[in-house]
C-alpha cells in the first residue's frame, strides 16, 4: 500500500523555480555576451585595393593636365582682294616655302581697273612731257627777249656816250644828248625788268612741272597698287612650313579678308595644357615642366598662363626645350606635368582617391596582423600628382588603403582576404 510522502510537492516546486532561475540567468548571460561581441568585419579581396606605406623624405609637388601640341606661330593667309577661286595648286600636308603658289584667283573688274590705271599713267606722263616742252619754249622766248633788250640797251648807252661827247664839243644839241641818255636809262630799266621776268618764269616753270609731276606720281601709285592687287591674285605661302588647312573650293567667290590657308612650322611647337583652376593658382612663369607625347618625354618651361578660366580649367603654355620625338605634329594629344616645388622633409603617402589638399579624411589603416584594416582620421596637407602630405593621423610605415572605399563607409573594420 502506497504511503504518501510529506513535502514532495514543495520540493518539486523549488526545483522548478531553481530551473527557471537558471534558464533566465543563462539566457541573460548569453544575450549580454552576444551584445558585447563586435559585428563580423566584411571581407575585401586584397588584390582589389591599392595599399601604400607612409614615408618621410623629399616630396616633389606637381600638377598634371591634358593638352595638345600647337604651333608657336600660325600664319593665316587671307584673300587680298575679292576674287573667284580658279584653281588650287597644293593640298594640306605639303611642305611650302615663301614662293609656293597655293591658290589662283580671278577678278576681271580688277584687271580692267589695272589697264585703265596704266593708260591714265601714260597720259599723265605724256602731259608732263608736253607741258615741259611748252614751258621750255616759253623760257627760251623770254631769254631771247632779255638778250634783245640787253642789245638795245648797249646800243643806246653807246649812242648816249657818243652824244655826250659831241655835246661837250658843241656838235650836238643838249636836247639830243638828254634824249639819248633817257633812252639808255629806259632800256637799262627794261633790261632789269626782263631779267626779273626771266627769273620768275623759271620759278613758274618749276611750280607747273611739280604740279604735273604730282599727278604723274598719283597715276603711277594707282597703277602700282592695281598691278600688285592683280599679282596678289596668285596667292603664295609667304613663309617656310607646312600647309595645314586650305578651306576653299574651286569656283567659290571670296570677299577680301576671307581665310584662304593656314601655314604652320611643325618643328616649332609648344604644349597647351588644361590645368584645373583649383591648382592653376600655384603655377608661375618659368617653372619646369615635362610633356609626354606617348613617344617620349620633352622637357620644357611654363611660358604663358591664360588670365581667364574656361569650363573649370586654365590654359597653360609650355615652351618645349628638348628635341621633338618622331611623329610629333600639331594637335597631337599630350600629357603634361608641371613642377611646383620640392619639399625636403615631409611625411607623405600616395594620393587617396578622394584626398584633397588641406582636408580631413577617413582612411582604412592596416593593423599589425596585416589582415584587418580599421578607420583612422587623417589630416592632409599639400598635394602633388601622385602623393599627398600627411599632417596628422599616421606615422612612418603605416599602410593605408588609397582606393575608393565608399562602399564600406558603414563599417569601421574590414578584413582583407
């Protein structure tokens, strides 16, 4: 027969309470432990990121820009006068010299004006010769008159002297003596007047001939102008170089000043680089530069800086000081680097993707195990093309990830696989 035990129900209750307390404590401990665990770091392939070590030493500051080779001098050849293109004698890319014929124009009206100017010149020259002959004839007539009056004066003076001697001897009336003297004096005055008229006629002849000569020179100048305009219908290069453009067609009517051709000297080139306007303020005339033509590097110096920015860039001209490599030609794309300054002893690292001068950025720094990287704030200083100065946050030997890590901005640590 079963005998009921006293206190069994109470013991079961106590065991259940103890078990519940243990379960609750265990769950709380597990929860607390899990809450204190760090989240699992995402894994990144090591070969997909760019790592660089922080160094101390000299740092070369440079800026880089794309550009092209352009001629130092460009000769634009305009149409000298209005004309129609008769023929083109050469094609772009051909070498030319000062006498190379490029284009032949025609202008019948100009040719007719030249003929008219020639006839007018000949008529003016003939009129000048005719005037000179007539004036010379008039001068000879005046000279003959002076000679005749001088002869009459001499004869009258001799008669007056004779009558005066006869009058002294009482052989000639005093009245006749006085008349002879008056006649001689009158002829002497007339002789002086005729000589003066002869001198004045010489000056008059010179003045009239000068007027006619001016007309001749005007006609000659007009004829030379028309002749030079007709000659300029045969358009020549005017310099040594290479014909780069000839943007006209046969039969095209061209007004004066229209561009006919472009001649360049391909052995005299310079580089025109487009530098970001945020970096151009540190560029100075005379700074050293290097231009990469994809077929060799050419040293040079900054020769001009455009005073205005366009589309976020500033045009910088670099005068090339080295020998041009084979294949260098106008409009060839190049990559130029300009040296700003040399820093002697600074802390620097490769330039991060989003690293700007004088800014505070967050980078992933490799930890001691070499497999994990964690966030670190870095203060950046002066920049170059491929390097940047470190002011705070890193030490020599630290390795940081320079690649674009924006996809992991929400994680403070990553694991490199």
